[in-house]
């Protein structure tokens, strides 16, 4: 089986040449295709492989850290939003095989589909080349995020809401200020606002990421 030009390009961006190209094709096949082997089982496996490699990397980067310091960083790195951001960084959406309904509904840009496919692709690399191949791909795509993962990776939106409620204020508002960049690598600008007038803006690859960044920035000023 030969890969199409689009999938060959994707393979290059991943940094892995598939001996069995059908694994990559399956990893990119959504259940909406119907009648074809989809990526659900690969997604399940890829989630575990990603978790192992990220956990190892965090422990190696910070040998003295206890579980309480490692766990929030780990959760931030393997959550759906991060997987979708990584998927966008390699334009994984261009290679997705979707059913007609998902195609019409903009499935190539959906966070959930991108995150699931990213995990499935990791599993495909693992099955094709083993753990070392999967580790190389994951670290190549996640290394900057691992290095930048904050020690305090708590849910900033929840923390800001708790701060407001403790002072008798209404929950914060999150306002979309702008969107820039191509479809496969968008940047959203969100402003977090309190009813008392305080506000901070931040940007992110998804609206959710930008909201969390804005909430964290506002919390930082308030605290």
C-alpha cells in the first residue's frame, strides 16, 4: 500500500516513515466513514503510549519532584486540548478520512476528532516501529510543551471563578476578541472579564486554551 501525497507529507512532519502505511491510514479513519476499520482501538492504545512517554519525560526532567508536582503538569500535557494543538501543528486534519456528515460539519477542525486522531497516530507509530519510534515522535512534537509545562497547572478558569464567588461576584465572562492564522493553526484572543471591571487578554491555539491563559493572567494580577 502506498501513501497519498498528503499522507506522505504528514508522515514527514511526524518524523516517522511507516513500514506498514495501512496503520497510518487506519489511525486517520473516523467512525463516520462506516464500513471501514476506524481509529477507536488505536486511540485507546495511543492514549496509554502517550501517557507513558510523557510521564517518563517529566520524571527525567525533574528527578526530585514528587507526584503532587508532576501530576498537574502531566494532566496538562496529555489532555484533549493539548493533543488537538499538536495535531494542528502538523496539519493532521488534512489527512483525516471522514464521512460526509463530518466533512460538511467541519470535522477536520474539530478538537475532539483531532485529539483522538493524534492519539491513534501515536499508536500507529508504536505498532509500526515499537516504543522507541513512538517515543521519538512524541518527544519531537511535545518537547517544547514538556519543557514549558508550569508546575502549577491547576484549572485557572475554576480558580478564577472561585476567587470571584468568594467575594460575592458573578462568574467571569470570556469574550472572543479575535482569531488569526490559517485554519490548521489558528490563534484565538480571549479576554477574561470580572463584573468589577478587571480584565486580561491572552491567546491560544483553541478557545479553551486562550480562556485558561486569560484566566491565569487575570488571577496573577489579582493575587
